[in-house]
């Protein structure tokens, strides 16, 4: 276990390897950050109805709300934009995009969409029916909402360690195979397919082992069920497999990623994550089971099958991004960034999800704010405090995002209360993360001053995006 959780920046061999984060890129363009005062941020929070989603981006110092579509594109990607073919049908940019997806996944059927949730909505609309049950390690917010909107039950079956922030396990994103087997035995007729999220975003950005995906795929296959990957962060997961799974250290991230895709029957991907693009996504499928119906719905809601709601330049950028994201130097830097911030926080006594994941550091709000009850929504309260004290915008992964208001007016609460600090790719440098650690450690020293919140208004689905709050 200790070897598998060794420091991510240390490669095989005994040659010198500095501990300093070395961003494997040079910066050719910069964007100014507008500095704000605490007093100004207090006023802005009130105007935003205590919802960080309602803040203007220009009023945020470090924007760790999401890593989705917020990264910096490379010089090669910007160059590719110029070659974008904006033809309505049959654009050459689509065929470059299609070739890149096929080369990575091995799936012949590629359906572009404007982003990941569009891919989810289309596939779920054609592959499920009301009353179905779709298991996964943990469904993320849009995945869960799209399934529930179609009357489908999204079932989370992550291993027990995945719900224990302090427990150190190399693959806390693994699905619990025993629970999957019981589900298939008891309700197999209601399961149209199985899913698994790589990496497991809701549980701390934790990876899934190659061994676990192999066993899960075999179990589903024995019951005649296909496997669909939610593969938004496939490259980060592949790198974790290389670093942590026995027998994988000599393989490249691309080789591991290809094997992960080979074990499944299809995938849903938001290219705004490991596609290194600002917009886009896709469905890729091995056989024709759902292809015709999915393409028909695509035409109805997204666009013609050779652009799927994207400009030709977006397709070009994704094609380049799917290749660049698997560069090992980039992935070492990416994973080391989260590890670096996590180490600084742990040394300061801040409870986080351990070990750190690939795209984010997750603060354990229950431990950070023990004086707040579940009804105070501690993770949401902590996200507000981070902005108030340091201008840092994160996102709550807890009872606001995953809880529900029932018809009788009562609330359900999530077992985890986390604040995710998700890092845009190739955007911030080490000094930004040092600043974030300083703010969080200072806030910890005054944690008793953090107040809870109550709902003032909420929507039925994805309520965290639009909800309004008041102080408790």
C-alpha cells in the first residue's frame, strides 16, 4: 500500500528529481486577476444570494469552481482552430475529430455533442426507460439528474473506502463488485447497462483500478449487460493506474487508457475535462445497438451528426487535446499539483479526502466545521467562507448538490460534505496554490466564526446551480 501511494512525482530510478512543481509549459499570454477586498466580497456574496455560482468570474481571485472547460489551450490547439472547417455537413474537422476518438477508444461509432451532459441526455433517452436502475461507482450531478429526469434510478455502489475521507486506499473510486452482483441477481431485468466514472468525481476525484474495471465488465457481460464509461477524466485515471497498480508502471498512459476503453462497450465524455477544450463532448459506441436512435435525437436537439452542436474549430481543438492530454510530463504535473496542495493542508491539520485525486483537492467540511449540523449545510457554508476570506471559489459536493427536499418538506442529507477545489488545466502556477493554502489555513484557525445557511429558494433538479440562500 505504501508503495502504491508513494509521491506521484518520483519516477523509477535513483536520479535526481526535484520536489518543486515544474509546469511543463511556457506562458505566452496572460489574463489579469482583479483584486478585491474582504468588504467587497461580503457585499458581492449578498448580491449573489449566497450562491458562488451567481458570482461574476471577474470578482473571483482563484476560480476553482470547476475544471470543466476552464483550461488553457495549447499553441497547437490554437493553431488548429485556424483550420476549422465550418461546413454544415461532412466537414473535414469532424473526420479529424472522429479519427482521434476512434484511435483512443477503438469504438467505430462517434457522435459529437456540445458537452458531456448532452451526451448523457441523448444516450439515456434512447437506452433507458422509466423504472430502470443504472449502477455506477458514483454518478455525478448532471449524470444523476439526467437519469432521474427519465425516471431512472441512479445507484451509487462505490467501495466502502470511497465514503471514508481519511482512509488511504490507492483506488477509492472502485465499484463494489459484491453489491453489483446482488443487484444483478435481484433486479437484473431493470438494469439496461452498468456505468463507472473515471475518475470518481463525487468521491474526491479518486481513480478506478484496471483490475476493478476488468472484473466489473466481466460481471456485467455474464448477465448480458453492456458497460458504459463516464470517461471525462480518462487520462488522469490512466496515470494513476500507471503509478499505483502493480504491473502497470512500464506502460504508457495511452496504452492504459486504450485498455480501459477496450473493456467497455461505449463511453460518454465531456471533452471540457481531459479533452483539454473549452467546449464539446461525445458519445462513442462499439456496436450499433443505440447508434441510429442517438443520431436521430442528436439531429433533433444538437445538430447534424458531423458537428453535433460544435463549430469545426472546436472539433479541431478536441482532436489535438485528446492527444496532448496523455503526455506523461503533463500528467505528472497535473497529479502532482493536487498532491502538493494536499500536503500543505495536511501539514496544517486540515482534513481532506485522502489521497488526493487528479483534478482537485476536496476539503472535508464536517471536520473543518464540526460546530455546524447537517441542516446548516457545512460544505456550502465553507465554500462561502473561502470566497469571503480569500476570493477563492470552489464548489460544494454535499447535501445541497445531492440531497433532496421531499414532498413532505423534509430534507435528505448526503453522507459526505466536501468542498471541491477543482483546478483548471494549465492555468494557475505554484504561487497560486501557495496562496490558496495560506487562505485555507488562516480560515481553519477561525473556523468557529463560519455560519451555516438555509435555503431561500431551490429548483427540483440540479438545485445547487440556481438556489438562493440566507444565513442560518
